[in-house]
C-alpha cells in the first residue's frame, strides 16, 4: 500500500499535486478542506460551523476532523492506498491517524512536505481567491491568520513524522510538472 500525507502551508499546492498523484498511483484522495467545503455548500449543521471557523482563519476541532477521517478510511478499506491532503493538521490528529491506520493494519508510507515561503503563498492564495471565490482566500487578514495557525499548530506535525523517519521535504516552487516529478520519484520507492 502507498499511504501519503501531503503536507505544507495553505497554498502550498497540495490539492494540485494530489490530483496528479491520484491519477498516477490510483489512490483514494481525502481532502479535509474539500470535505468541509462540501458540507458548507449543502448548508448542513457541520457546514455552518465550518463556514464560521474557516472564515476566521482558524482550525476546526480535532474530534470532528478525526471522525471525518475515520469514516472515509472505513468507507475505502481494501483500496490501493490513501492520500491525506490537509490532514493531520495538529499532533493530536497525527496520533489519531496513526492509531486508526494501525487498527486496520495500515501505516503511513511517508509524509511529503511541500516547502514554500510565506510571501509566495500569500501571493498564490490571493490569486486563487480572485478566481475561485473561496472567501477565506480573498482577505489578507484571514490568510495571515491561517498561516499563523499553521506555524503554531500544524508545523509541529512535521516533527512527528521526522521522529518516525517518515519525512520527505520537497521544494514546492517550480512548475507543477517539476514538483510532481519529484513527488513521483518518492512515491515510486514505496510501490
Ligand atoms: P491548500 O491550498 O494547500 O490546499 P488550504 O489552506 O487552502 O490548503 P484546506 O485544506 O482547503 O486549506 O482547508 C481549508 C480550511 O478548512 C482550513 O483553513 C481549516 O479551517 C479547515 N480545515 C481543513 N482541514 C482541517 C483539519 N485537518 N483540521 C482542522 N481544520 C481543518
Ligand atoms: Mg486544498
């Protein structure tokens, strides 16, 4: 099995690279951001809560995100592997993922961390906001709040995988294809 955690700050290109990885390695893509946006567009209770939190640039509660991941994993038991995009975003989530996978005799192959400097991601997100209409991408104050959440709560997740020798850092700057070639090489060592 190939189970990848695709990691990086907001705007690192996780969604873009996930699509290419999924196509090549036939993995199940689990994007917590996409799942939350689907709830928002359906205006469910969860969606209303998510809208509020996302528009403040904050993180959703761990318990909600962990339940969401558990459901998705259970739904796809027996697949070739998973790509986790936007999860785990806290060390509590990382520990939960570890135990969820272990219970099903699976494990993370590696975390691929896309490295991109702050000024570049702010520029990318504002550009995306102008096209996609994502409200959390349009406002620079919200973007800086998301980056601050990332630095405080999410960046430590890298250390979690580093300790288990499961961290691969990749420069997230260059053309989409250049970055994908590097990711592809890393993934190929696990299949
Ligand atoms: P990228 O541009 O790399 O895809 P992103 O910052 O646009 O990253 P998404 O993954 O799309 O972020 O998530 C959007 C928002 O959803 C986050 O800012 C956060 O509020 C919420 N969210 C998504 N995943 C999680 C999670 N695992 N834990 C807590 N909140 C989350
Ligand atoms: Mg995304």
